[in-house]
């Protein structure tokens, strides 16, 4: 299934150092696969995958001192986390894309999982790797 494929790719980039070019290649591959299969942006459950991907891409940008890209990727990560929360509160939903046509995802069991956006913002505020961008206006704007 798509979830298993993304999970395998996710494991490949999750456990690699941000400076490792294989981490970026795996994250980009997972993102490309999701966007190719779900071109309409109705990612539903895959929003959380996309949030994690963009968080990793931000880490990769941080490692290369590309702070503009890092903050842009964190904004995307936060946006996908917020979209995941919106999907969770809506109950059962159906994918609209051709490949997943009529496949549904029932969020009733996931409503107690908490706030993905809040969790992301907590990680950003606690992890010292974000110190180089912490005082930037665009980074602070993530908390607005």
C-alpha cells in the first residue's frame, strides 16, 4: 500500500543525518510519490507524512546553513500538520484522486492523538538545532 511505501521511505530519511545526501533524496522521493498519486492536494492522512518530510527538508537546509529555505520548509510542515488536524475533526473522508478513488480514511480513532501543529511547534521551541533561525521574523511568525 501507499502507507507502507511511504513508511519505508520515511525510515530511510528519518534515521539519516541531515547532511547525508541520501536523507534528502529519500525525503524528496517520498514527497514526489505522494504528490504524483494525490495530485489534487486532498492528501488526508498523508498530510502527516508531508509535514514530516518538510520538517526533514528544513533540517537539511539548516545543515547547509540555508536559513531561508529552512524556514520556508518549516512553514510547509506546519501547514500540513494543520491540514491533518482539520481532516481528523471531519470524521470519515474519501480520497478524490484517481488511484485512490473510493478509498476512505476514518479518523474516529485518531481524534485523541493530539495536536500535530502544537507538537511541531514544541519541537521547534525546544530543539537547539533551530537556534540559528530562532530570532528571525519569519520563524517567529510560525507561532502566530
